[in-house]
C-alpha cells in the first residue's frame, strides 16, 4: 500500500513537470529567465539550512556521508518519517516555498517553477540528511511549497509593483522581503529595491484586507463552553487577492488567506488556510455572477483540542447575486481529493504521534450583505481521511462557523462569531475518540484601503 502511494507521489510531481512544459504562463512571458541564478539560489536554499543544522545546532540527522547518500538514492529506502508535527506540516512547506520562489522570482511562470519545489525536496532528502527519504516530506515540501510559494510571490509582488515612493516605498519593500525573501533578494541584485513600478507595470489586481482583534472564549476539553470556557485575546487577518473568474487561465489569480491567532493553552497560531485558483471558468456574468474554480489548498489547525493539517485540490462553485440596492448574496461550495493529511493519533506513544493518509475535503458557505452595513455568514468545512501510515484509522473533521457584523464607520465594524471544531477518530483496534473545540468571539474589524 505504501509503495502504491509513493508511486502516486512520483506521478503527482511528474504531472507538475508535464504541465510546466505544456504551459509557459502569461504572468512571466515578458520577463527574462535567469536559470543559473535560479539554480544557484535553489542550492543556497538547500545549503543554508544544512550548514545551520550541521555546524550550529549540531543535529544528528545532518551528519551525512557517501554511505548515507548511496542508501538514500535507492527507491527501496524510502519510508515515512517521524519528525514533529510542526516540522513536517509548517517547516517543510515553508522550505518548499523558498525553493519555488528561487525560480518564480527570476522570471519563470507558476508551472515552470513548480518542479523546483519537488526537485529541491528530493535533493534535500537524498543529500542533506542521513535519514531515509520520506514521501510525506516530498508532498509537504513540494505541493505545500508550491501553494505557499505562489501565494507569497503574489502578495509581495502586489506590495512592490506600485507607484509608491519615500517612506511608504521602503516600508513596502521591507514587508515584501519578509513575505518572500527570494523576491526581495533578487530585487536587490537587480537594482530594483526602492524603485516604483514603471508606468503600466503596476499590479492592479484587487486586494482586500481584514484585521480582527478582540476577545475569545473557548474550551478544548469537554465542550462546556459557557460554564468552563477560558478567555483570551484573539486576532485574525484575512486577505482576498483577485476575484473569481477575473483571469481564469492564470494560476493563483484568485487567492484567499486566513490566519488566526490568540491566547490558547497549546499554540499561538491556531488556523492557517490558503486557497489559490489553478484554473477557472466564467459560467455566468452580469447581474448574477457564477464561476467555477479548480483550487490548490493548504490547511493547518492547532488548538487545545487537536491538530490537523492537509493539502488538497478542490473543484469550487462560487457565486454572487445582487438583491437590489446595496444588498447581495454570495455562496460557495467545493469538494475534492486530499493529497495528504496529518491527524493526531491517541494511541501512538513511542514514535510519531500522528497519522498520515489521503482523503476527501468538502466545504460550503453563504454570506448575506444588507445595505452595505450589516452582514452575516455561515460556513462549513469538512474532511475524511483514511490512514495509510499509522494506526489504521478513519478520521472525520467538521468545522462549523457563523458570524454577524455591523459597520460602525467607513472602515470599521463590530462582529460576533461562534464556531465548533470536532475531530472524530474511528480506530480499527481501539475505542473511538472525539475531540471538540467550541468557541465564541467578539471583535472589532478594520478594513484598510489598499491601492
């Protein structure tokens, strides 16, 4: 079973390569490709972490030799690894994004840059560790790196591809560098740092930002939210880049990012979700807009009840219908395969404490806007995962949320939200386990104007 899944991983990487050869991508057609610099920066992205692991933190896995390299070159040596949850589910995707952007920020298109994340992962697994290469690392670094890489590339590009000058320009350059270090590094090498975009070269893609701050009540133990729930500060950032169907043939022309953080008894960062369109179709225009989108998705959940992380591909149906005046109704529904999910296992004690496996993800939501002042929404996200490396388990994830908000001023709103996370583990040889996380929030929302 594991060998079949490993073959699937190789086919997935090969599919990205074939797509790269078939589509050059309009978003880099007029930019010079710098292959030697791209390759050098990819190797820099490999050597930097290795030298840190080997000579600064003195990690045992960084003690490589020709014997370890020879062992790792054999496909029979591949096996699932036992690194920590955050290392595999955050560290590897971030590393992959750096490798992806080594090519993306040097003139290559999305599809042309995608193989770099997979190739960089393979090089790292083979030459930079004495541990056997792992299929979960190839997927997390490759597929996850592509999603996070293109997202950071787009956001950083939006910041610097503007006509801003002076202090605003320098602040944009620094922020963009933090978001996408490879892009900032190449802007320095190209002499572009601090220079406003040339006329006609600005990124005019619509960008919307929401900042929420407030108080959260939650309970991650027995679901008695109002009697036993704990209180803590809460913050959220939501970013919407582009519109559904605006540029349907350009990957990631429509992006949604959500990051939630707060005081909790387990982690500061509680939710990270990234949605990026791979292809789209305008199904209906005019008064009622309907679009279909194929999306690549990265999901990460870490609260006091459980952890969950997955990367998936979904087909989505997105719509917006005006209801007269300043009223409107928006809906979304989607479903598709989970490439790989990581879910904690209550009965793994001496090795890795979470399972790996593929599955299916699905979602739906509706938002109602009244008089451009009141809004309400209800959303559902779900997933099913079947263990292929772990304890022989089926998992079901359900996330239900609802919120209402009222606009207090031009860019400021007050909001109230309630939600419920639940993860059900149906173990083959042990008792089933249910973990729940109900919460309630009150917050102030600020929507800045972004050029």
